[in-house]
């Protein structure tokens, strides 16, 4: 870990950098994968399964029998946990259904906006070192609430050519039965072009490693929308004198264990808490089964001591974290100062894991500084908004002269005539 005490602001730009591969190298690799998938379809996916995941897969599509058998492989305890999480996520996202409000902008001119579901969406679920069945909940639930007609899921197989049963169970629970055994950039390519088995979609959702992020960027060249740039996970914790070092360390490590390209940032204005959190992190990491990932992640992570919490928030807004934890006594007064963050956790007991699994908020969030201009996934992510207007004869009379003057000023006389012919 990198320890920085009272760093000058002129080096903050260095401290906010994430560990990344060269974009040119990524783009070249991804472009070749897309080319092969477009040319060879399912066979390319089968070949990539063997090359990247060491998996022998004959059929890309997960069978109904595999989905049914998955339910028997999961403990009742896990099923109950998944169902409770589903209820909370459903409740929170259902609350986002907008109420249609018709506005009379001018007498006789009525305008409003309605949502329409994106008809075909694809969900990508990482399944490598950690099979993220929780992400199935986060993406499948709002897609169902939105009313998407076709929702498919792609996830990489294990070495035996199987999908983790928790992913299959959760997918079925959320109404998804079209599941395919393919991961990485090749899965994004398959959902972009379509193959013999996998239909093409209009928008792709889901987090992944840097190859997946690069593929999601590349697929937009072919007219496919994506949720956001969602790559390696990250968290920034801000702590004052009342923070609990054990809790802070646990939150940092909960993100560090995702993978060796994850990054965590700890900032405190209290030197005692700062020192104790570093010691607690070093202690707890020894007990983690995935501590090799966490250790690599910590090499690219920063522990920063600053003078004030206001200064810490200034740094946080510059960093724009995926997850932001305020382990502060009076966190309410700092909420208004948060400008850039994917999801925020307030107080000592709001652990980031709650948002990852079961509080109800969505855990598919912008990373790598994209919280400056992207929101996390919500119900809005699965719909598009269409505006409507209805002008009565009186309404056009009230507004017509304004339109005619503006159209003529732009030199668009046919636009003016479309009004004039009605007024005359």
C-alpha cells in the first residue's frame, strides 16, 4: 500500500490514477475477437471458451435441464437470502416508475413524456474468480420491471463447461431463461452481432474486467448502447475521529479482494485512526482466502492523511469513486458536498457490502472516474423516453407566430410554411 501524509494538491492528479492496461493494446485484442465472432459465430465462442477459460463446451446455450438442476444444488439458506435481496431490490427499483405528467406549456399546447422499455437487452455476468450471481439480481430485476421483451444473459463457464448454479438459480428466479456459456470480450461481441444461438441485442449491461470494458466501448461502433464503463471495482473511505478502524479496514478489503486490478483509497483527517486502519488492514488481510488478490490490489492503493474532511471530500470528488463511504460523525452535513460518486454509504454501519447484495440499491456503478458523468444502473437504464405533444387549433394560433419568426430567422421556410398553412 502507498502511504501519503498531507500530499500537496499539485500531486493529487497522480494519486487518482487507476491501474490500467494500455488502451491501444486492449483495442487491438478486442477488435480481433469481434472479427472472429462475427465471422464464425458459435464456433468462435466455443474456441474462445477453450482458449481463455480452458473449458470444453459443445452447446453455447444453457439447457432447461441445467437450469432446473441448479436449484437442487443450492442450500435453502442461500435461496432465502437471494429471495430477500430480490424483494428489497424490487421494492427500490419499483419506486422509480415515473408518473406521467401532462404540462400545458401554452394555452392549447400539451406536452408530456412516456417511458418505453428497450426491447432487447443483454446482461453480462462475470464468472471467473467470483461468480457474481448478485449482479443477476441487479440487472434482471429492473429489466423485468421496465418490461423489456427479450433479456438474455451471458456468463463464462468453468473448466467443466458448467455455469455456477447460483447464477442459474437467480436468473430463473428473475425470469431469465435464455442463458449462454460465453464470457469476456467474446460475449460482448456475440450480443453485438448475434450468432446461431445468441440473438443480438440493443443494449448491453454488466461489469467486467478491462477486456469486457474495452469490448463494451468497441461495440458502440456497431450501434449498440451500453449501460456505462464499469470495470475493476473501487472504494474510497473517508474517516474522522469517531470511525472504527476495524470496519474501515474490512470495507477496504471487501473491494480489494475483487481482483488484482481493483483499487481502494482510505482518507482520514485523524492520524490515530489513520494509523490504526493501516494496522487493521494488514491484520485482516492475512485471514482472507482471497488475500493474494487483495495484496496485489493494495499495491495500487493509497492511504492518505489530510488536514480536514472538507479537503477529503474535495479529493473524493476529483477521484469520483464507484463506492464512497463516509465513516463520519456528522455525515448529514457533508452529503451536499458530494458531487461525484456512484453510490454512497453513510455512517459506521453502512457497509459497502449492503449495497452489493441486499439493501435495494443497484451495485452496477461507474468506475475509473466515470462517476463524474455517469449514473449507476437504475430503472431508467432499461427504458427510453419519448416526448409527446398535442396542439389544438387554438394552441397553434397562440404559438404559431413565434414558430414562424424563428423558422424564418433560420432560413427554414418550409418549417414556417408548415405553420402558416394551418393558420391560413
